[in-house]
């Protein structure tokens, strides 16, 4: 059979579409998907880093605020309690026959252990003395050993001023001592010494912060008067403590600071000076305690990054599939146009012409 020269049954060999797509477009789509994935991962990592550091700064800020709040609230409560205790002691001493009325007074004010006027006999809380096996002689020995406090108190210019000491080491009982001039009581310009149970004032240092904030009180010699949570030994000296040194060097009545402790750890501290000579309330929070919630925050950041990576992988897979499909469509159209041109060209070549060969 004769071959029809006006039509062509043969067509140029067509390369498989998948091979062309793989050769031309897949490297591009994969590169684009990879670039997008890397971009998303970088953005996620940078975001997680800033979230972590932001949480760290927020925890430091909260710790500083907690320390400041604990200092302010504790200082105000102690100032009011000390002022009221001084007024109560003066009220008893101004009563005629104070010794006869002392039993009733101590029943109404069990926080008092004893009151030693500048002249006359010491008034004692018998219940407290029996409970702690205390004697007047032990208090006399303490006053003799702390003659410096008595002499210093006699020089106080403000009659409302007070000095404080801790008598626990001398007496074996939890006692806080208070010294102030008795110009209002007897006009002798002597010194009154009052003794109180530490248990009456220690709860005033508790500010609802549990064992995270360590609050303590020092006198003008930096002796520990009170301490919250059992962290401090009453009567111990803290003049080497970095926060105490910062407080003594500062002219401010109230301040907060970040400092390095004697153990090498980082602490967040605050202090407030009381309106009594050399007495101050201080508190400190270790950085580890302040950052106790940071592991949970870091875990949250890791979860965020993991979710971002999963979304990035899903997004890149969809992007690669869409671009591959779109590129395949374009390739198909171009290939069909090329094949149509070749077919038409073959048809025109097969048409008869007047040219002589």
C-alpha cells in the first residue's frame, strides 16, 4: 500500500512528561521548598530565643518586685509593732504601783518577757520565765555584757528612737531586746530595756512568699535580730553579707539590687531602713529560686518550635506539590504547542509544490 504523502502518521518521539518535569522543574521546586523551610525554622528559633529571654527578664522583674514588696510590708509592720511596744512599756512604767500591776499587764501583753527601768526593780513576765527556764540574773548578765547598747541608747537625740539587740545567745531563750530613753517615763534621762519574745515579731516578716524570699532584720552592728523561715541564726553577725554592705554604703532609705552572694550565687535583694538607729529590714531571693519556673517556659518554647517545624514541613510539602503540579501544567502546554508546530510543519512539507527538483 502506498504511503499517503499528504498526512504523516509518524510523529516526533515525545519524551515522557515525568522525565521532563523531574529534569527541569523539580530541582527548582525542591530548592524553593527548602529555602522556605529554612526561613520558617530560623524565624521559629529566633522567636523562641526572644520568648525565652523575655520570660527570663520577666521572672527577674517579678522576683525584684516580690523582694521589694516583702521588705516594705515587713518594715511597716515591724515599725508599727516596735512603736506600739515602746508605748506600752512606757504606759506601764508611768502607772503608780507598776510592780503590782505588772502581772495584769503581762497577761494582756504576753509578747513582753521583761521590762528593766532605769531605776527600780526589773518587771518580769513570770509565765514566760517559767516556760523558758529564765532568771533575772541571766538578763542582768546580758545587760552587763551589752553595756555598749545602754551607753549608746543614752546618747540618742530623738526620744522616740530605739536600739535593738538579740539576747538569745546570752539567755538561751528566744529574746529580742529594745533600748530607749525614759525621759517620758521618769524624767531621769536614763535608759529603759524591754525584752520580747522573738515569736511575737518573726511572723511579721512573713509576706506570703513562702521560702522563696528570705527576710531578716539587722541592728546598727549588723547583728541578726529576726529572720524568716529559719534561714538565719538569731544573734549571728552579717556584716560580711554583700546585701548588708550594699545597704550600709547606700544613702537611700529603700533600694533593690542584683548581687553576688558569699556562695558565688546570684541574688536579687532589697532593703528598707527603719526610722530607728541602724535598724534595717532586708530580703534576698536566689536566682535559681527566681528561675524555678524557667524550665517549664523553656519546654513551652521547645514545643512551640516543634509545632512550627511540623507546620513548616507540611507547608513545604504542599508548596512543593503545588509548584510541581503547576510547573507540570505549564510544561504540558509548551510541549503540546511544540508538537503542534512540528505536525503542521510536516504537513506543509508534504504538500505538492511547483518547484522542479
